[in-house]
C-alpha cells in the first residue's frame, strides 16, 4: 500500500505540469481553459492526499522535511562549501 501511496503522490504533480506546460498550448477556448485549471488542481490535491493517507503519517513527515525551505537552505550551503573546497 505504501508503494501505491508514493505513486499517487508522484502522479499528483503531473496535473501541475500539465497546467504550466500543456494547457496554454491546447486549441481550446479561454473559458474552457479557465474551467480546466481548477479541475486539474482539485484532481492533483485529491491524488496527493489519498497518497498521503496510504503511506502514513511518518513517511509524510519525512518527505515534508525535505520540502522545508530551512532544510533546503542548509543543503544548499553544504553544497556550496563542498564546491568551494574543490576549486
């Protein structure tokens, strides 16, 4: 069940990509695009939360830490220091 949950979480990012990359170039009217954007957003959220329910609280907290800006900043600083030493 955890693998299915992780797959759902990963697939939940595809509608966001579709909105940013594919939707602007579709040969449909602006009104149809305006209706499609919220539908895709709701679909993405539903997929994400279903996946989160399947993987469990511990796994979600672990991956949530990776998306924290403070943690990402620490990783970036470490990467920068590591690259300075190479030069």
